[in-house]
C-alpha cells in the first residue's frame, strides 16, 4: 500500500526533492508515479528527480538536485563543499560533485562530476541533508585546485571554526597523499608550518596581518598567546617568538566605545609594565595600508 505521507517526509529531508527510484521504493508503481505528476502533487525536474510543489527554493536545493541526478554515490566537493561548510570566499556554483569511478555514468544535471578511485567512508558525511565530503577532504581538494594562499586561508578558517583539527587533517593527508597527486605537496607544506599547538587566526583580519608579515620578509609571530604567566594579563593577538614584542590588531568597529577604550588602555598599561613593547595597528591599516603595518613592526623590532 502506498503512503503519500512517507513520500513527503522523505522529500522534506532532501530540500523538497525525491528520486523516481525512491518513489517506487515506497510502493508507487510507474503508473502511480505518473498520476502524482499529472495531478500536480510532484513536479518532474528531470527523468530521475522530482520536486514537491511549494518546497522553498534555495541554492542548497540546486546542489541537492545535482547530487540526486548524479547518484548513487555522489557527494558535493571542492569549492561547492567549501561554500556549504561556510568557508568564506567560496560559491556554490559551479556545482562540483565527486563519486567513485565506474559507479555511474550519469552527468549530474549540469554539475562538474569528478570521478576518483578512493572515496573513503570516513571522508564523507551529510550536511543539512546533502551528501558532502568532510572538511578535511575539502581542504585537500582545494590544495590541488586553487591558489595555495586561498587554500591556506580556507584551512585556517575551517580550523578556527573547529570543523577539523591538526590531527584529523593529517590523517586525511595520510589517506590521500600520493606521489604526483594534486594537493599532496601543498597540504604537506601547510601542515609542516602548523605544529601540534598551532592556533589558527581567529579572524580574516588576523590572517591578513600574518600574510603582510610573510609577504614583506618579516618573521612570523605567534597568534592568540596567553600572556602574563602567574599574573595573567590577557590573551594577545600576536607575540614575537624571541622578543618581548606584542602586536594588537584593533578593529575600529569594536573599539570605539568609551568602555572598550578604557579596557584596552588598562590592558596595554599592564603589558608595558610587565616589560613588553606593544604595537597597535588598526583594521584600516591592515586592509588598506599594509606598508604602515610593516614599518611599525620593523621599528619595534
């Protein structure tokens, strides 16, 4: 006996979409399926994918439709997966999918389908109903398909959002690393720069400051370091590896209130009393006047 309620419950988990094969698995034969389409209870998007009328349109629904079209075994990957995981600077389109080689010949409804020989079960998951590769694999893919700086920022963003860890990323690298494989060398180098106690930048602002130092030949500084020892003063944005030098990157938006100014002044006073040289730079300088930032750090050093 067919149960339309089960059909709509399934569609609700898939952004309003169902496969024709899923409808048949619920007990609807071909004639019953055609009847659902004729009477407007389902809309035929393609020979395989159907839509429940009234389901809200969304970019995620387009990705889900492509995944279903390319199924079985298709997952969102690459820049599409990066966007779905919320990593800044990436778009859902063009839609990139991955599946095991030889599992299907379906094209994926206009999506770019990548076929691979190693799509491990621990590299995939489901996010908001959409089959997707895990963040660790996303970063590996970006290391092989985008500029290394862009991949590095995505890595730090995913790390700071706790979507992955140094341990999980190293495990995925070990699973996928192969001589000549795209992404292997770039990710290996990025991991070599990030020790076990690495703290990723808490914001794009901090990431930009670190890039400014690197691009201008200045030694890197440690991020987000608790300072003050037994008499804890606070966590500072950047601290020099060797010198008693601290750099605070101030966002003008969040440091213009009088209470913020008073708190900052007291904190800086305590840091300087403890023997630190403190350099303050603003977000405007970091984004628009990077040479001013470099000059301030060099002068302090």
